[in-house]
C-alpha cells in the first residue's frame, strides 16, 4: 500500500508527479502478481 504522505507529496508537486507515482506503484504490483502467479504454477504442478 502507498503511504498517505507519499501521495500528498506527489499531489503537491502536481499532476505529472501523481501520474508517475501511480505508474510506478502499478508497475510494482504487476511485477508482484507475475511473481505470485509463477510461484503458484510451480506449487500446483
């Protein structure tokens, strides 16, 4: 989860900073989902 302070700091910097923050966050989540999917495939073979 993204800390509230990080979101507010990005908000103060402007729209581009908010977009960058969410792109980075979603990218990390996507990578983590792929890792979990890969691990679950190995587990249930």
